[in-house]
C-alpha cells in the first residue's frame, strides 16, 4: 500500500511543479527554468547524499548519467515550451500519473519472479528427495517417477519466464 501513497504524492508534487513552471514560463524562457530547476535540485539533494553516505559509483553510472542528463534537458525544455503555449490541463495529464504504471509493472515482475523461484525450489526439493530415497522407500511412500514430458514442459516454461525476466533487466 506504500506504493499508492508514494505514487499519489509524486503525482501531487509533479502537478504543483507544472503549475509553478506554467507561471514562471510567462515571464521566463524555458532554458532558464530548466537550468535553475536542475541547479536547485542538485543544491537540495547534495546534502542528503552526503548525509546518507556516498555510494560507490561505477563507470556505467557516469555514462548513464550523461545520457540521462541530455535526454532530460531536451525533454524538460520541450515540456516547458509545451505548457507555455497550451493549457496545462492538456499537457500535464500525460506526465502526472506516470509513476503508477511503472510501480505496478515493477511489482508484477517481482511477484512473478518470486513465484517462479518458489516453483523451481519445489521441483528441486522433490528431485532431491526422490534421488535420496532408496528404491523400496520410493515404492512405499508413493514416489512415482514423474512423467518426463511434463517435467520437460515445466522446465521449458520456467526457462522461458526466466529469459523474459532477464530481458527486462533489474527491478526498479
């Protein structure tokens, strides 16, 4: 339920930011607004990073930061220009509730991963118990040799789901 509160709070703050950007866009150009927003965001967040401890940053971080910064700068300038020339109600709904679907998708992927791991664990446990049991115990306890076709299908499904999850990358 925390995701809902975070999602709604994000949407609220995004909306407030858009309103203030619309007001600022009347007297100031989009480049100035984008520049100062980035500057004051950095000034505000830097003490938080120092207080919580600076993490180890790898080479991928710097490339990602560079690409993300360029894309964000372009997108933000275009967004400021869009809200300056049109109604906020026409432009803002496209961005205001973006966090909700992203959080939902992330939760679904995480839940699917956990379910697949549970299935894999149960299959591994069954296989281990079967291999450890001697032939007489297998007959007494009702162990049956699983149908190889069914096991192959399950293995194929688990591998396909694992590949799909790995293709999506790390959870958010």
